[in-house]
C-alpha cells in the first residue's frame, strides 16, 4: 500500500538519491531538471515537512513531491516530483499529483501549477491527461530546454 507523508530529517539521503535516480534519463537526454543534479546543500532548505512529501511502499521510499505557494499570486505549485524507476508506471506519480491537488485545495489555492519541458516525450501529455492545461512557455536561465507551464483549476 502506498503512503504519502511529510518528509523527515532522516529521509534526506534517500530523497537525494531518489531524485537523482528518477531523473537520470532526463539528464542524459538533455532535460536538466533541477532534481536531476540537485546537491544535498541545495536540497536541504526545501525539505520542510509543511511542503515536502515522500511516498513509501513496503517500507521503501518510492516518490517525492514539493508543494508550496507560488512566489506571485494565490496559486500553488508542485516541484521535485520524482518516482523510483523500479515503480514507474505503478501510479505513484498520479498519487503524488492528486495529493498535491488536495493540499492546494485545502490551502485555498485557485490553481495548481507545474513546469515541464515543452518537448519532453511524455510528461506534457501525462499532465494533460490529469487535467493540466498549458498557459505559458518560458526559457529559464541554465536550462537546456524550453518550459511549458501548465495549470489545473482546483
């Protein structure tokens, strides 16, 4: 059974390893997601139990997600979504996104926002199937891809 819970300090090494493993394909294929090569030092301030959550299955960490208010406006966003490659396709990603949507609703956010590579072979379609619609593109400094920002009304 999948359980989603707030991150704990002792989860930090496993979270870092999972982020790197989950995004290794992306990094190797030119999608340099922040999660793909984030350092322990850059990750540490993001691991707050109010905004960072992990998914466990059979006592093993199998997913991560950060859910927090966007810097501007009333919307919330999710970041650092990762699924253990060994459990990919098993619904962990969908469960984490549903969890983020529920948290956003409870916090009164009108929309939940995400950022993904515009030309990624499956992620924009995955999010579209979950009800997310593109609303803007951007080229972030340091990224080797153009991002599409997508949102879902909560």
